[in-house]
């Protein structure tokens, strides 16, 4: 059997992390009103990743568990954020590189119909 170390996290730590999560939520909302172009997505994903790490480290007690789990979770979250961000940049700028992708596939689709008749 493996030995399990008991740890007691003070309530002030939980309150500080919760306060940090509220602040980061406010930063996310404030950043949504600033036009950064495609970087809005990258910023929102970065803030969401930091919030996920805070929750995993403190509320899920990953900080006090085996450090290998902490490294694997952090690396996985980092690469997920990186790959989603790179994919979104590719999607946002695809029309500037390939002109045939900048227009609708079917320009006669009902979604592009601007008439008000129903």
C-alpha cells in the first residue's frame, strides 16, 4: 500500500483562489470589449487555461498529489490551448491565402438570401 499524506488546505487559500477566478473572469469580460482581432481568441483561451489550472491545482488537490500528474495535466492543457489557438488563426486567415475559400461554398443557399420575404 502506498502512503497517503494528509494535507489540510486553509480556507484562506480557497478564498484567494476563488477571488483570483473572479478577477480572471472580469478580465475575460473586459477583454471581450477590446478589439484585438484574432488575438481575442488566444487571450480568452489563455485566461481560461489559467483558470482551469487554478481549479485543478487547488480545488482538485493536484498540487498536493504526485508531481508527475501536475506536469502531465499542465502540459496537456498547454498544448490543447496552443493547438486550438493555432487552428483558430488558420481558420481566421484562410480567406486571405486561398481566395476560393473566402467565398461561400454555395452562394445560392438560403442563409445568404437577403430578401425579407418569408
